[in-house]
């Protein structure tokens, strides 16, 4: 069974790293105790070791062991030797570039299709989708392709913010950007608000967490999604 937990953000305002989704992660992993962490997104430019240490401490609190993929010379073997993969947030373009550079796109996709549990936060959720074209990040690196792992039939816009009629900000809203995307692409986009996540089990997609999400389809009005709802329109 293909199983993914795609989370909008790793830290909710006023809480610690993964605190808001710790129970969901623990339940999702169940008896899977060996997690391979992919630190390539490097939030704020931190090193792979620094990022891995942060994740390791948090997963130890959940009773899980965690190792960074950069610690292994044979990365395909490392993927296959762990029963879960966690890709953290940061810059999606850096992350995608490094996934291609280390030739792990196909091994990751194959492992997930064969039942390896996958957890993504922010950029890590973006790369699990059809493409990374709906990320919010600056393209500070140029990956060989914008294609993601293609494990789900939609794209995600993490950290989704609703239009605010009282704001003095004159730049485009997330909704406007997604509409621009749909001029050239027919892929559904789920705008995940902070605290929201999607539990994916084979072809079942259930919205979890707090604050809900928005489903954007080409040439249709956006639809509000509430926590606990199965997303059937994609």
C-alpha cells in the first residue's frame, strides 16, 4: 500500500519543531521505527548535519531512529534499508536539484510505490507531487526538471494564505498565482494552510490537521476543504 503524510509546515506558530503534527506522525509510522531523513532542502542554508540533528532529536522523542541520507555512500541501498522516509522543508529548488544530482528520484518513487512510508513537510510535500511548480520558494538553484516524485495526482501549495481584503500588500495572492499556473497546467492544486496535512493511502486522500485547505481545479471555482474530509474531486 502506498502511504504518504504530506504536511504543510514543520513548525506551527507558538510551538516547537513538528509539535503540531507529532501525534499524526506517530500514528502514521506505527511500527515503522527506522526513518531515513533527506536534509537536502537546507532551510536558511543550514548544513545537512545540522538539519539531520534537529530531525533526529525530534524523532527520538517519538521512539524512532533516524539517519540522514547524506551519511550513506549507496543511497539507493539506504532507501531500501529503511521502512520510512522523511523529507523536510526548506528551499524546494535546492531540494529537487539535490534529489536529481544524487540520482534518488527513481529509487524513492519505487520504494514509496512498494510500501515505504513517506513523510514530507513543506518542500518535502512539494516534491512528492506531480511537479514543484506551485512552490512558494525562490529558484536559487536550477534543477534538471521541475517534475516531482509523482506519487499523488495533484500539486500542493504549502503555507497557503487566503486573500486578505484589508491588507495593503499589492503583490499577487496565492490564489492568483495558482490561477496563473492553471492557464498552462491542468494539475489540481491543494492550498494547504498552516497546520493542515493530507494522509494518502493508495488512492484515498484525507485532509487532517487544523484550518483546512482549498482545492483549485482548472476552469472551476475553488472549493473549501475541511479537516477529516476525503478529497474525492481530484
